C-alpha cells in the first residue's frame, strides 16, 4: 500500500513539473514576442523622427540650439523655403489681381509660423527712419512680404517719444524672428528728430537705415493735405508756407517745409553713421518702378531678390502700385484710404517759388548721397 502511495505521488509530481514547465515556457515566449515588437516599433519611430542633414545655412544657429529632433519642424520649413526661394517657375497671370501669390505667401506664412514658435524678440537690424509722406508705409508693406523679414506694423516712436521706456520695452514690441531673419520697424519722424541718430547708434552702430525721400514741394503739399483732412479750419497752404508771399520769403520753421530740407537732417545722421549704412529710396520711382526700387532695398539689406515685378500691379484709382493678391485671399493688398488721396490745388507760382527755395538744398543732397533724384 505504501508502494501505491509513493507511485501516486511520483505521478502527481511529474504532472505538476510538466505543467509548470509548459506555463513557464509560454510566459517566456509571450514576453519575448512583446519585447521584440516594442523594440522594433521604438526603432522605427526613432528612424522616422531622426533629423535629416541640414541644407539650410541660414537656420544653422537656431538648429544647433534646439534638442535633437525638436528642430525637425524648423529644419523642414527652412529647407522648403530655401528650395522655393531658388525656384523661378512661378506661374504668370494675365489679370493683375489674380497673381501667383500663393508661392511667396505660403513661404512667408511658413517662416512666420516657425519664427513665432522658435524665434526670439530682438532689437531691429534695420529701420525705416523717414520721411513723412515720402512713401514709408509702402516700403514697409512691400518689404514685409519677404520671408526673411519680420516687421512691426505700427510706429513705435521709441527714439523720439518713448526713449525713456528703455530698450527692454522696445524689444518687447518686436515680432519674434529666427537668427536668419531681419527685424524691421518704421517711424518716419526719426529722420527729423535731432536725438534719434545718437540714440540709435547707442543701440547699435551697425543698424541699417532706410530713408524714403520725395520731391520736397510735393511732399509738403501731401503733408498739408493730410493735416487739412483732420483739421479743416487751418490756414491755407500759402499762408503757412510763406512769411511774405510777395517777397518770396519761405517760412522754413513750418514743419511741412522743414522736413523737405533733407540735407540739414542728413548732416546730423552722418555724425553717427556711415553713408554706406543708409539707403535712399526714391518716392517717385517707388510709384513708377516698385520692383526696381524694392530690388535695391533687398540688396541693401543683404536679402535675396524675391520681391519682383510679378508681385505688383498699378491701381489707377489710387495712383500707385498695389500688391497682387495671394491665392488664399480674395482681394489684392493696397494701402489704406488715407494713401493716394487727392492733393489740394496749389497755385503754380507758389510751387515755382518753393522749387526755387529748395533748389540749393536739393543739389547739396544729391552731391552728398551720390544720387540725382531729378526734382528740379
């Protein structure tokens, strides 16, 4: 009987050992399958996120600061932008408003999106410093479609009215930009503000300065027309422009007249900046040849010439060029209603007297900047 009991116990032990071994083997097999699958998926995910070699030198500094594949989105966007900037196969259009603007508009939006996510607020590299009623708004709107330019839309008036707020306040107003992009702002009154050149130079001696100039007589009339639209009870243009009309004595203390004495203001700027740091845009040529003028602005800023004649059409109603619409927009981009308004009518004799007054200032200005604007 004892023999039977031992035999039964041995059979039970053998069965238990067999069942335990099979269970352990199945468990090991399942874990092995799960582990191998996870490893394969992880490696595949890593390969999918691995950052490709960067082909865009302009974004290199930014990419080096980002952690591994966190820069993938930046790198991809910048590489696509670089490829698009090198492409010259933009579609031609027969109607002005139906421009092939999707190409450059998408490029601009892509860079803006990347800059907003990864960029920093920086002090401006370049400033449009003048002059009032010269065409500064047009230059700003035209240049800001460039994918490598980010511009402040409003006039901060930092170097003339808000300087006591400090550079940190000024920097905080700026849009976020990548290292490869230019930060730009426009305040036309800087050019005639005596303290502005010194203050800008104290921020950076390497700042690039853009000055949009226009026939000083036409500019003065435009200035007066704008003021008259806001203050209809002001004296006539002739009363403000002359101390003594019969003697031809011009009142150079009137701001509308004084702004157009460009050489006097320029001499102040040249105490702090080299002439090579200043670029002078012709307000007249900006109307007749916007692509040519903007091409020279892009050259001055060290940018690839992306803004060309395919981006403009002439609006006969307003009397100046507008930007053709991007494909994503239903309307072309023109300047506001205050731009292109009809000037008040001024007696031709008054115009001739003012032209004579400005002649000597103009000639010296031409000689200094090395450019004849043909205002005389």
